C-alpha cells in the first residue's frame, strides 16, 4: 500500500467531496437504523430473535444491518430493490419488450430502472403487509404481545413506514452512486453488515476473558479468516481473457489497421447471488418450523434437524444449490450468442475459431469451465464458516456470504478510488500494477 496514494485522496477536491458525501449518506442510514416502527414492542422482538440461529430470519437480518430484528423503519433494508432487480433481469429473457429495452442502450436502461423502482415499492408494500400480520401474532414466552394495539391501523402504518423506508434507502443508494464513490446499493448492505462488527468483537473478547473461548483457537480462526479473505480477493479479480483479433477495415477514405483486444470472462460471473439464493431455499423449512406445532407436523422437525448449518446433509444440499444457481444465473446474465454476433458485426474473431455459431459454442464451453471453478470456490468459502461454527462451537461473525459481500464491495470501492487517482496522474494504492475491478 502506498501512503502517497492515500494522502493524494485529499488533494483531489472532487474525490474528497465524493468520499465525504458517501460517508454522510451512510451516516444518515445508520441514524435511521435507530428509529423504531410505531407500535412495536422491541423487547418482545429481541426475545424472539434469540432463538433464530440458522434460519432465514438471521440471514435476512444480516443484510439489513440488524434493522429487521429491531423493527426499525429500515427493517426491510434494500432487499426488495435487489429482488426487483433480479426479477427484471430474469424477465428480460422471456419478455420481448424488456429484451428490446435492454438492447436500446442508455434510454432502454433508464426505462428498466424505472420499472425496477416500481417493483421495489410494490414488493416492499407486500412484504410490509406480511410483516405486520407476523408482528401481530408474535408474543414473548411470558405471553406479552409484540403489538399492543393490533388492527388495520397498525397494519397500514407498518406498510407505509416500511415501504417508505425501503424507497428512501433506494434513493440514498442512487445518490451515492451518482454523487458519491462506489455502488450505493452495495455500500448500504456493506455498512449494515460491518456496523455489527464492534459488538461481535467485544462479545468475543468477553468470552475469552471469562474462559469460555480458547485464545489460541481464536488466533487460529483469525488466521483462517485472513486466508479466506485473501482467496476471495484473488478469485474475485481472476479472469480468463480470450484473445480477439480485428481485421483491417476501410471506413470512408480511412483505413484502420488490425488490432488485438481481449474478451475478459470472470471466474465468478454470478457474484454473490448463488449463495444468497441457495441459503434462502434451504433455510425456508427451518423458518417455517418456527410457526407450526412440531407435534402436528413431525416430518418438519425431521427435516429441520437435517437442514441446520454444519450438518452433512445441509452442506451437501447447499453445495448442489450453489452449483445450480452459478450456472443458471450465469446463463441469464451472459449470452454467448449475443457476444459472438457483436464480434462478427465489429469484424472481430477468435484466432482458430470461425465467426458466428462456432464462436458462440467456444465461448460457452470456456465459460462453463470457469463457472465450474467459480462454483467450487463459492462452495468452499461458504462452507468453511459453517464447519467452524458447528465443530468448534465458537462465534464466527461473518458467514461466507457476508465475507463475499464485504470483500467484494471493498474491492470495488478501492478500484474506483484508484481510478480517480490514476486519472489525475497520482500513484494509486498499488505502485506496481493496478487493482483490477470486479466488474
């Protein structure tokens, strides 16, 4: 790391203002994380969440920065926006109108973004209604209700509050992307996950102090965590570059010489989506078990006992689901046929491969191989924390998904800051080479 590069940040007014603006917007997010939803008894909610380890609620709460477990105005977080974005991406494959908009460039993307916003508000309202009914049915072991005055008054207030909170976070993220530094939506999730780090570290130190945790074991876990983070950085920046040759061409009276470029294919094209989808599906039965009587549905208890993190059957299903979603989501967001057609129109070709359909088949074959490698990497990163938690019985704050998000967003942020520094003839963070962007 070059200290000159870090010091140069404050010598560039535009970059400095962008960083301060981003920090200010994230501070607004954290302030809103302490404003409770009207009519909810947070103490009853806290008692309920103490017994939800390994369920979908715990994972969802991580993405919202503990806003869900505290029933704040940001209880839904930015997840409805992400869900809406994924739904729109999937629909572009089957809906001709959306596929046409996707190919129209900037204007089409603006229209898709507008549809995404509408979908975000609709999903937030639907989820807000579901949460309002759920809160009304919630009570502590002592019989105290989480909502003292249930009814449609409370439900409407909750729906409006949570939908408005998500819409505000969506706007906040867009403002950060436009006027700040980094991707605003990703940074909000990043801030929510990292915000609980001090508490987790303090609890770990307290457990070591009273002798419930072995200090040597925690040092070994810290070393393992550093190795995993280094592996994530390496794999997220890894690419397979396909050499592209462009033949000589005549444009008007000018003749352009042949050039050579590269088509970069990321090892982990699907990003963090596969672990999120896989976790959500596997944790659904465990979550459902919290709302049914085990004596009436004994088969649910049997399933949940075998689908807990650290259990062999859970890990096997988790890995299979990660592999499936890696290939499925990569096929959705990357179309080799479109890439081959664009290369053919631009006069580009891969040496030794004929343009058109043979090129699409070659790209698809290479992409399938590196996607398999990416799926293996995601599986290992996501399984390690589960094994550590179950076998060593220690608190491991970051799960695999959380680590992927934090490290990935950190890499994107550093890449954008470095691009500003290099563009203005400063050294950057890395003296030799450059920090490759994940996108």
